């Protein structure tokens, strides 16, 4: 029996434009034998439109096709009309593996009903750096063993409902000061230091995780020349050989500035496969996707890429696709309502206080300060709108609302001390400057980045996110109807 010819598209995932599959895109996918597509917010219209899109994609990608998405929970979700899962750190605050399993299963049920068979979650990054601009509440904990325990439960829940997971970002994105979407981070740690923290969850899940996503981070003590995505020392030497991982390795997006600005799609695609990746995430403009495909093809022809290694990669991807077939499952209204209730309860279980917090009385004079608008940064969804912040305080009879263009630009004298209780709602993600310590804040509601509590000299309530379930839990606390049962899974103190 002859071995089938390997086409570069079998090792490549791309993105597409629009909420429907147009004829030109369908022809491109067909002609280049592309087997995998990643969907983003730009692709998601109504539920029915998404189902039609994935049905059309399935016809083009074939029986071993893969449709992926980032549906982690918290602020990193794409299908916002599905029950919205808690951020990983909210689950870490609740610290219950049964809940984590149930949430993972519920997320998968929603995705399966859309015809999506691969979720780029859960996050295995150990967030031990409060200045991390991109992970934060996306991590389960600062404790690597807790990360492994909760992520394993979440992943098993997802897989029980027929949706593959992809743990990320190997070998760890939790201790960076730089967002790799915007620049190339460097983490100056030895292998022994990584083994003592970042690699613990990856080792723990190595035998069960069907896929691992790489990190665009340089570890100069291990490979000073290449970020992990392009590093044979890290992907083959550590992940494959030392850890013994046998599942699919997929790169993070080559369009991210950490890779794109230094290597470009074409060169990076080949380097990542040489390093030991199985699948290249070549998002971007059509000409960039084509450059990656053609570069891989040329490298195969020239013998720059090892044919046997690529065939092994194809088999790994085939195995993943056969284990998690690309189908569209039924999701009843009853089941969706039950999943929505589950998510709400999970969010409530993670609600956490730092310091001595007291909800204001409904007749007290209060002032609520928040950012007027928080746009999406391309990774997370847009921040909590000011209208929803107003809704949190419905029933409070003496409220002054203060929307500001940029919370970080507040001055110490901007807010008066006039007898009103000053309540800061941090609905943006960035940390505050040192000057924020002097702000006259009485209560801090951190509804996204928990590490903002370091910056504000006030007791805080942390929701870990701003999905419906988080807001229901927070409003219940404000009305004195619920407590804050969560326990911070990362070290937190108020300023």
C-alpha cells in the first residue's frame, strides 16, 4: 500500500474572513488541502450562522478536518451567546475539581453544538508574576500543582463531550512582563527553575492532553537564539524527549508580533516544523497564509524538512481528528439553561474579598467611578460597559456615576472627599501606576485583573471576570444577599 502524499496544508491551520464561507476562500482551502481553520469573534454571527459556517467548512476540510477556537472562559471567549464559563482563576478561587470538570463539559457541549471540535484551552500557565500583562486571571493559580489539578479536571470534562483540548502555552507564559502579541518576551530562567514551577502542569498532563500550544517566548538560558515556538531544544529536547509528550504540538499564532516582526510567516512556518511542531497556526492575510504553505512545500522538496518527521506529525493530527470527529451535536434549550445555571453558580463560588469589605447600604451616598469604554485588545473581549456598571447599582437611591475616558489617568485630586463612599470599578485590564495609591477609594471592585488590588489602597471584591454570572454574583453581594466564598489562588493584598 502506497503512503499518501503529504500536502503542506495538512500541517497548517488558517483563519478566514467573515461569518460565511465565500467561494474564493473555499477554493483556497480546497486547493491547498488545508485541514484546519481557527474561528475568531469576526467569524461568529448568530448561532445559526455559525452552524452554517462550520457545516460548509466541514464539507471543504474533509472527514479529518479540525475547527478550533479560543473558548477559555472569563474574558477570552469567542462565542459569547453560549453560557459563559468562569475565568480559570475564578475556578481556582473556588478550588473544586468537580466544578471544573462540569464547566469544561458545559463549554464543550456548547462548542459541539456549533460544529467546533477543538478548543484552545485550558491554560496551564502558572501566573506567579502580578505584572503579567496577558495571562493574569486566565491562569488557575500561582501554585503549579493546583493548576495541574484543576486544568486536568476541566480538560477531562471537555473531552467527555467530544471536544479536544489544547493546553497552553508551553513551556509557560505566567512569568512574563511582555505580551507576545505585541513584542517578544524573554524569561531568564534555567531548566531547573522551569522544572520547579512552569513545567509541573505540563508534565502532569503529558499523558492525557491531546494537544499543546507553544509560547512565543525566549528562554535565553536554554535557547538564546529562538523563542520556544521555533526552538528544537525546547519542543523536541524538552517536550518530546525529556517529558515524553506524544500528542499534537501546535504553534501559537505566527501573526503575533513576537514572531511575525522577526521571522515572517514563511520562515517561521518552516522553523517551527524543524523545531518539532506538528501544526502551524498561520493566521493572517491570504498572501501570508500562502507564503507559509509554499515555504513548507519548498522545504519538503529541498529536503530541509525531514519527510519522516512530517509524516509522524500528520499521523498525530489524523489521530486527534479521528478521536474528536468534526460533527455538530444537539444542544437542547433545557441543557443550555442548566449549563447557564452551572456557570452562574461557579462564578458565585469564586467571588473573593481582599481586606475588610462591606457592601454599601442602599440609601448611602455613593460615587461609582469606572472607565467609560474598554475596547477589545484582540485577545480578550471588550471590557465591562458602563451601562452594565450602572445596572449593578439599581435600587441604590443616592448614586453619582463618574465615567472617565481612562482610569489610569485619574489624579489624586480628581475624586473629592465629600462624604460619599468612593467605589472604583476597575473594568479595564491594565495595572495602575504608583500614584493610584493616593486615590481616595473606599471600595474597589476588581472585575477583571485581580492584581489591580495591589495598586489601590482600599478593600476589594474580586470577580475574576465580567461575564453575566460574575455580575449576578457581584450584584448579590452589593445587595447583601450573598457572601464572598472564594479564596484567592494567588497572593493578593491591598495597597
